[in-house]
């Protein structure tokens, strides 16, 4: 009886504070004879020994999942798990599978949602994979730096007062004259020999569309008073194979040393004592570390789901939740992060090298009819959301993706896979911004190979590389057909890396125009960074693509790409109809007799079978104003991006 009274009292307090009472679930009679939705409840003040009712909720989402599994075999209506407001710190991922009974049945769904979802009284709910870091004290060796013991914690991210803190970095490459060796680098400078804790340190390499990282194994005295830097293996070998020694002679930054803790808001993980690690942090102005809210990610996966061949996990929805504070530590391994796009290398058997994709902090494999609606993906250390394997008819609708280390959404055939069938997925009305916080060669949305996928009315902005990428990682044909990229608002892409675009396509997108890709009604603007990027980029072996009724301006090139003649991989069979563009071409690139930026031989050849019809040239010196003055062009821009009422819900108005 004591537990019942506590639950009733707390429930009454929450209802009173929210300004009113919530109605009980409707009965079958109230729904016209249809079975009433089965409702379960979870609350931070609940108890996993309770029955999961409104008055006596469970305490954890994991316990609610157990209750769902006990009901799905006989379900005759949706099962809805209502999570009351608060932060749920997960001690293990919520893993869902067809075999375990997590899927909906009989046309019904299992729904995990914030309590009051879709109403003015929706309660804020966070599923966190993080651990709160306390016990901060002034570091005795460094004035202005604070220290906290964290046992064996491994992390590549830290969040202070709800903001991502920066790993301590030199902010520049290695001083002196550098030479690449089989084991690392030598420099004529003696300065690196004074850096402490070299085994915690990492070099970052950035060039064009590539960025990678390798750890340092040791620093010692080099020839003629210089320095020898020995790099982690096998990372150095993988990086040499991928990038070449010339590029490795130009590291762009050095990270994670206690000697680099000069900037306010920077941190360092001290791993000098195995099992007794410490975090060091230099507070921002006004931060009191005795009271600061500090979180480090512990889990890699927050929610994951998987089925088997022909038996997908299916019919599950997530609504109104925040997914936060999950990490990914693979780049800290000896194999590091020799990477391109959202992919990285690992040794295989013998001389084999495996190509892998950065995982999703929320990830489903072999999944159908999984829906993510009205959620937030924030403070994450890998990709936000990933669908892989044979995953079809899934929906990503009305979500926000921001402050994510890699990309926002990835789906389709993703390495190491080269085959599979992904069809009928929809990524619509989302706002994806400020992603790629750590791994910059990433895309806001990446479709790695699918059929009849719709990517529509999203806003993608302030990303370091590409906005929307459609195409397989390798030259794998026959994966894609019938895809639609329509009505998206894309701007401020390529803010750090070159050779990407607002909307980037590669590979055969079908077998003819009838089943090829359609890129229509998109506004792709305001990203003239670096030396080379393209608003709508048809690259490599792009084929069977219709680009129509788009507004494109203020990129280095409005349209174009590299037509790769080697291996029978030219750009061909692309239609450009009814677009508005400024036909920008960078100064270093010869202009063709037809629109676009098409680099010439020897690197690239001539595109074939391009068709231009009814396109309008905007005034190059004032393309935005010119577009706004033309009713049709202005209409494209006005209609692009999330639609009402999504804009208000996403915080865009």
C-alpha cells in the first residue's frame, strides 16, 4: 500500500504542475467498437516492480520493453509506451529484434513516445547514453584547469552545460620540415619532444574531400636534433595506402595533449594510469565546475533493432524523444580513422582491407516500417540514425539532427555491404544542421543505394561537407532506381571540405529516365566556400538523372562533375530542365559551350548525352535578388524545405 500511495501522490503532483489532468485511454465502446490502444507508462519516479500503469509507472524503458514483448504475440491494437518527462540514463542499449517479440503484429504498431506527444503538453524526454561527471577539483599542476577522476572511461566527446566541449588541440600542424617514413614522421623541429603524454595524442589530416586521424605511438629524438614521431599501426599503413605519403606530410592538427589546454572550453582525457583515467577541463567564463552539468558518453548504441533474412524487425515507432550522449571510440583504436566520406578502413584477412561505415547511435538493420517522428538527435558521437541491410518502407519524418560527430541519416547499401534491397524509405521534413562535428567528411543525409526512396522537404545547412549524398560508396551498379530528391532547402554546405556539394549524386541511378532519379524543386544556395564545390553535383559515373525546376546559385559551380572515362564510367544521360541557376564556374576551370563546371582531361573526360531545356540564367552578380524577383524561382525557394506545420515544430519559425 505504501508504494501505491507514493505513486498516486507523485502522479497527482505532476498533473497539477502541468496545469490539468490527462484523460484515461478510451474504451472499446468509445472508439466505435475498435479495441482500445494498450497503454504503458514509464516515469523517472516510477518503479520497475509496478505494473506500468498511469498511477504506477515503470521506472525504465527497458522494463517497459519487457512488458511489450509479453503482449505482442496477442496484440489486437497498438501498444503505446508513454514516457513521462525527464532524462533516462540507459545502462544498456534498447535492442529490438523480431525474434524477441519487439515488432508490432496484425497491422498494429508498438509506439515509444513522449507523454502527450503531439499536444501542447508534450513532456520533454531524453534517452541518454551518457554518464554524469562529478567530483571536479582544481588540477594541482595547471592553473585554471579542473580535474575529475573517471575510472576506466574512454570517450571522444564531452558535454558541459549542454554544449559540446572541444578536445584540446594545437590548432595547427607539426612545426618544422616534415618527412614521411614507413613508421611515421620526422621533423627538423625539437618542439614535439616536449609534448607530454604522446600516446594519448592524435594527428588529423585534412585535404580536399578527405579527412582522417591516426594516433601517436611515441615521440623521440630524431636525426640532427629533430624529432621522430612514431605513429600507431596499422593506422599509419592504412593511411599511407589511402592518402599517399605526400598528403600525410601535411597534418592539419594535433589533438589531445595536456599541453594544449590553453583555450577555454577545451578538455583532455588523461589515460596515463590504466583503469584510473582523469578528465581535465579548462572552464569557459562563468562556469563553476563544482555545480556544472558535465556528461560523457558511455554507450555507443542508444536504440538498435535487427531482424533476419526474410524476417525483418518491423512496425515500431518512436515519437517526440531526444536521443543524446552516445559515443563511438573506434577512431581511438590502433587502426585509427583512415577515412573517406563516412567510411573507414580496417585490416582484414591477409592483405585484405575492409571498408566499413561509421555506425549509427540509433541503428536498425533488416527493418521494415520503422518510424521516427518528431524526435531530436543531439550530442552524438557517430552518425545520428542508420538503416542498413534489407531495410524498406521506413519513415524519418519531422526530426531534428544537430551536434552529431558524423552524418545525420544514412540508409541503403552501406559498406561493407555491396548487395541488398532497400526500397520505399522516406526521409521527409527534417532539419539537419551542424552535423559532422568531429568527422567532417560526412553528409547530412546519405543514401548509399536504394530504390524508390524519397528524400523530400528537408533543410540541410551548416555542414562541413555534402548536404545530401545519393549513390553507392563503390562502383556497384544495379542498386538504385526510382529515387526522388525533391523540395529540399540546402545551404551552407562544404564549410570545411572541398569537392562535395549541396546535392551530390554518383553511380547509375536506374536503367532509363523512366526509373532514374529525379532531383526537383530544391533550393540549393549560398555555399561558395573553398576552391571547388557544386550545387547539384553529378559526379563519377552518374547516369539516368533528371534535374528539373531547381534554384541553384552561389556555389563554386552550379552544376557539373567529373566524368570518369576510365573503366567505362562517364557521366551520361542527365537532363537539366527548367532550372534557375547562375551557371557559376570557378576561375581555374575552362568554361564549356554548355552550362556547368565539367573538369577536363586528364583527370576527367567529357560528359555524354546531356540535355538542357528551358533553364534560366540568373544574374551572376546578384543571383539571390534576381531569383527573388522572378515569381517561379522565388516560388521554388519558398516551397523548399520543411512544410507547415513542421517548420514551427522544428524551431524554424
